[in-house]
């Protein structure tokens, strides 16, 4: 990708995905869904490891690392002392294609990092890390590359903005400290035996100098030969310095001549004046800054691309050393597959000794765009899957069949949190298709997949995917799953250009505006509701021209509200698109839902178009509906047209005879067929695309977790669910109407467990009340075991207790992880005193009077083992008669709207006074940590057990095995109390396990035990990379973790009291300490270092 914040990112931009030309798949096989499925069938299933078919081929050992040999060096320019393992080996006999097939595996980009552009006026005083962190990424570390490699990732692409190192004194000299910082990062990867790709990436758009223009005396755009010549000088200078710096490194280092700039972007508009002369126009620059794009025709752009690629090869080879045989990555035209397989694109000629063997070709893949692009919220279908194989087959025929290796330099689902289909399915398909054409797929990664601070994946399904395809064991302990719906109906964070008439667009109804896209990526996207836009994505509210957002001062925008069939005029005045030779898209966009009103036959006819004040056709024309858009978009030009599709100005546009605006565009047109949609607006049934609701529907938006049964909650009437809050602030809050929730507050629709939102796979059983009687509410798939106690636990409802007094709930059974902890007990409700308007029946309420709820004491005394999997409450409810009558006759007040569920029903009479006053139990569910004045929980013991205690299970000092561990009994268990044990060793299974988690309790036959300690040498020689100690373990004895050479993560849930000397003797890795609060972790690290092993962090 080119730049961190290109609105809507290039626009496949008009919200259009790539269109596949029609040809059969010849050389690679698709593994699609069943043939009977329609191409529009959406993949929704998150793939599990056993469903992931791909396996990457990786080397057993890295050729660039010699066992036992490394050297300590001081990096020139930065002065950093670091270990360097790269041995400088070059294997002359190996081809790029062979490397792709056998060693490089799946790759990843270090995105938004070293290519982050430092503003030109700040470069002189900037340090390398100023740029590295400018786009909100952390400073890159060796630990991060260690983590990448732990998932089997064997290739990393490092995009670089080399102009950050050039202070623009005309010499094009790269400062040593910047070269040094890149060298450090390169060595982080090489030290892991990974392959490393270094390129020149967007680089503040200086590439536009290759097509630079100026205005002659008559105001005509002509070539600026001086600037064009300077571009060649800059390019040669940069790559000569880079090549010389790295000439002695092994063949694990690959150079890439550019990013996506070779092609149409050689015509990018650059500044003609000001501090950023020769670069992109800076954000917020003044009106006096003038920019101008190039004038190279398409054939000339291909020719220029081929020349630059040839120059790249010649420069690198001329520097000698290992660069004579270094593998080089040659950028495709726009890195676009369909343009790169064009006959006009030619691969450069390498030295005779190398032939084709040392050249890769680079393309990028983000298809379908609405699913893959920045802010994507779309779907992935069977048709999209087929398209992937068809696209990649083109690359096979032209490149891999002719001996070249292929690198998919960027590919990704850029918004894994927001799309509505299977992310893992897309990766499995795309990476499989890549493997079949000898291609290396490199994930475009900007911290949307990897937590670079914690050095692990964010999504469990993606971690499982990499571990599976690479047969690796990277950390997969996280619970979050990719995919989801990002929008909550809030567009408050969406950028809205002040040049757009916001009042017009906030007026309910129909709207139309000019939409366009140029090959130089100026654009105004087709319509998409603001609530569904991804980060930095644009719809009607954002316009880009001349490579930058337009301004209110320079641009007049005329959009229209459509109120009847008839004639309208829309225009843009003050947009310079002349850097392009033609359009990719041009037409009239609307916010009218196409599927809903398709049968209405809405048309735009009798259109005339003016560019810079001149009509472009001799006669009016009719526009064509783009049928694959969700909202009516009428196109004059569509460069992505399928065979048989007609768009009225395509022929002129293809011949580059359709004028491209340097100042203005105007459409005058007639719209017909609006009768149905206008009637729907009049009666209030029209669905407002910005809210997704009918105009007459005031029901609030609810952002349901995927684990919630939405259909149950949309059924009008009364509901109940399991609510809780733990001492570690996992929770499901008591009921509150959505419109009364504070920002970021939740009610029934959100569940938090283990510090994060519950996984999509969590099974939640809520209930709808249709009678007095027995019900069960439960949650299965949540881990609350990090806490010692519940603050609250009970049954929440959406029943207003003031309206329906006398409702009671008796718990028949409460179970934690299937174990019954309470039976046949009344659950007192919260009352008016605590400002809880809806019945919440509590088994535990820490904030209420001491001991006033049946499980208060047991929870306060930490006698309840909080569940690691499930909670359920089986209960009996009574007192619903009046409520059920009101629901039946339509007079029940919906708490979400405050209105009767049937607006035409006769208003309900006030119910009779209750015959029983609900039990008092003060306190509302807090939405934040309670104040210090909250009452302390009662500490009295639970009800006595009637049977006499006797010893059960093994006696003191007896040993037994369970799961991964060998235990010794330190206190015998009885019929009324648990015993205690300590871990004294590992079973064969435990010794081989990659992750070990010491449980807080175990069972041996009928006896229960708390695990309270670990013994000397308990984990000695373990192969685990991560070990977790439960909250009861506070001492680490001698040699407990001796020779745990792979241990990287130690989770300690308690504050340690003692750590013995030599308890970590023989460990090799840096060990990250987790668990407990930040303050306790810091104290634990300090104590752990006293063991004599210092590599804790």
C-alpha cells in the first residue's frame, strides 16, 4: 500500500471490487465450495486447523546461519552494538522460483513503519525512529521478529521511504543513521534465518518526477525535462548507496525496485513550489502551493516502467560482491495482475550468468476490494474464490511457466475486525493459489493482525492458521476471532469534508452526486452509509483531486436532493484531475437501495456532461446502472466493464479522447421511476441507509455480539439472561435500554470474559418469558477463572419492576463448570433504592448489605471456584400474569422505545397493587469500579455441612499423576474440605507440551485439591514456550525451571514471596513475565531476577 491514510484507499475506490475477465482456469486447481453452490454464496465459517488444507514447505535450517557462529558488531551510523548471525552465503545455483517453492513460505510486511513519511520541513532534525513511529507503530524489536518466526513466517518485506534520509540538498545522499537503522532491522530478521525484502515505498510521491510537467507560456502542460532527469539521478543514487551498504549480506536479502509506483503513478501530481517541491502536497498546506501531474500516455508509462526496472537491475549488478547474484524483485505495472500480464510489460534483462534465475516479479492482491480493502466491511463469496485462481493463473502462464519466481508483495483482508465473512477462508484460498504458481504471499500488516508490543497475534483463528500451514507453535492463547460488523451506527468519527453540504445530506430522503475515479487515484467514491465506513474510508463526504483532498476555498460542490421525477444538475467546480489520461469510473451516484427498488426501473436518461465548461458529446445520452453496487450508481464510464456491458462514454474514454477535467465537471440529467420510493418516504416505511431503519422506526441501534440470539431479543415482550461481574472486571451488565446507555457502556448485548469480548463461538442461552414456570439461562465458553470471586451474579430481566411488582425468582440450581453451587434458593431483586429500573435477581451482590444474597458469603470467602468454561442458572419465575396479558393485547411498553408494542392497542390500565413487596437488596450493577465506600462483603462461613468429616483420596505425601503433572499431597482432602497438593514433576505428555497451565484445583477420584505450590525441579527440562502458574503459587523453589531452554513467557497470577537461587539455571530465552497488576508484575520481575537469571522483562 502506498500511504497510511489514502481515503477509501485508492478506490477500487468507488467501492468496486476487481472484475474478472472470462477465461477458464488452465494451470491451477480451485478448491471451491460444492459446485451446486451459487457464485454469490458467502463463506461465513471460521476455519479450524483441521479444515485448513495448506502446508508450506520450509527449510530445516537456514542457509545464512552457521551453527555456533555469530559476531558482535557496531552498526555504522547508529553506533548500536548487536549480534549479527548472517554468514554472507550466496548460492549461485538456486533460482528465485526454487526459493519461492522451497524456502520462503508465507511472508509479512512491516507496514506503516519505515515507509512512514517524515514531513519535508522536519527531515533535517528527525531521527530514524521519528519516522518509524510517525504512523503510530512501536519501535521495531528483535523480539517481534522472534515472534513472527515462531508462527513459521519465513519472509518479511520492509517497506522504506528512503527520502526520509535525504535532506534535499541536491546530492541525494542517504544519511548514515537512517541506513544504519534499516540495517539493524534487516539483521533482526536475518538472525532468525528469514528472507528479507527491502524496497523504495511510495516515498512521499517523488516518483511523480519521472513524468513531471510544467506550464508553457500559453498555459499548456509540457514535459519538465530537468525534473525528469533529476528523477533518474535520484533513483540511481539511492539504489547505488543501498546496494553498496548491503552488498556483503547473504542471498536471504532481496532488493525490490519500487512498490506500486511503476505505472500510472509516474504521472502523480507533485509540488511545483514550497518546501515540498518535487513531492506530494503536504496536508494543510496553503493555497499558494501549486501541484501539477504528468502527461505520459499509457504506452509511455509502460515504456518508462520497463526502463526503470532495467535500470534497477543494472545498478545493483554494477556494485558487485554478493549483489552480482542477489535475487531481485521486479515491480509489476501498478503491481496489478491484469496490467502486469499485458504484453507491453517486459521483464528486465539480467547478466548472462544469471539468466532469469535471480528475478522475481511482484504483484499485489486485495480482491474483492470491499472485503479486503482498508475499512472493508464486505463479504467473500464462491465467485470471489474462483476469481482468485483465475487471476493467479494469468501470472502462472506469463511468469512462473517461464522460470520466474513470484512474490505477492502485499495481500490482506485489511479490516479483519469488520468484514462479514470468513477471513481464514480467504487466506487459505489465496495462499493456496499462490503456492500453486510458485508465489510467496506477503501479508500487508500494520498492527491489525499482530500486537507488536506483546509480540503475538491478535486473533486466535489467524494464529491457528499460521501455526497449521507452517506446522509451527506460535502463541495461540488469545480468544478473539476475526470477522464481525464494525459499525454501531455511530458516524461521529467519520471525516466529513466542509466543502460538502452537510445540511442537504442530513435531510432524510434521496440524494445524488458526481462520482469518479482516475488512474492516478483521484476519486469520489460511490455511495456507502457513513455508519459502515471503515477507518479513513470515504463515500460522498470526501473528494480527492490532484492527489489531495479538495478544500472549501477552492472547490464548489453541488449535490442534489431528489424529490420527484424530473431534471437535475450536479457539478464539481475546482477539481483538477488532469494528471490522468482518462477515467476508470465516472457517473452519478445515489443513496437509493438498488435491490429494494430494482423493480421500479429507476433510470437516468437525457444526460449531458460538461468538462471545463464544454459539452463532451453532440447529443444527450442515457447512463447505465452498475448492477453490482448496493446503491443505484449510473455510469457513463466503467473501465472494469464485463463483456457485453455497455457504458455510453467507454469508447471515448478508452481512446483517451474524453476530456479529463482540470477545473470542473457537470451533469444535467433526467431521473424517472421514483414513484415507489417516494411513496415509501411519504408513509415513513423508507429504510434510511444511514441508520438501517425505517423513517418512522425510532427503535435504537443495538450492536449485538455475534454470540447473542438477535431474533430472540427482537421479539417483543419480556426477556431474561445471566448477568455477572467478577473481581477482575469481566462482566455482562444488568439491563438498560440502549438509548440510556453511556458511550461505551453495555447491557445484555455484550459479554466480557478473560479481559476481552467473548468469542463468537460462545454459546449463550437467554430466554423469552411466555408463562410462569421454569427456565434456564447459561453461558458456555467463557473463562472467568482469572478472578477470585464474583462481585455479582444473577438473573437480569428487561421487566420494569415499578410497573409489574410482585415478580419473584427462585434458583432451582446454579452451576459453575457443571458443578452445582446452589439449589432451591430465592434470589432477591434489586430495588428502587439502588436506581435499578428493571428486575435483576441476585445470587451474589458484593455492593449490597452483607450476606443478603445466598452466595454472598461463599464468594466473599473465595470458596467458589470461578468457572473456566460455563455458568448456568435454572430458575422458576412467578408473578408474570399482568405482564403477559399486556404483551398479548399489545399494550406492553417496549423498554427500548418507551412505546406500546402495538401503537393502536388500547392503553393498559394500571395493574392492581402488589400483594407482596419484593425483598430489599440495594445496589445497581456498576458500570465502572465502585467507590471505596462500597460496603465490604460479609466474611461469615457458609451453612454447616451435616455429615461428619472424614479423609478421602490419597494420604499426605502420596503422589499421583493427572494430565501434564505429577502431584504430591500436602494436606489430605476430607468430605467437607478440599486438600492441597503441589506439582513435583511432569508426565511424559507434560514434558513435551508447548504450553503448560497449572490448574488452581484438581480432582483425584472423589477428592478435591487446591494446587498451592510447585516443588524443586518441577518443570526441569520442559519444552514449553509458555508456562502459567495459578493464583495460589507464591514461591519458586530451586531448579524449578532449570534447563527450560524454550521458555519465553511466564504467567504468574500471584505476588511472589520467594524465588530461590538457580531456579531458572540453564534457560536461554528472554522471558516475558505476565499476570497480575502492572505493579505486581514489576515486583515479580525484580524478585525473579534475584534467581541469578537476568533475562526477565
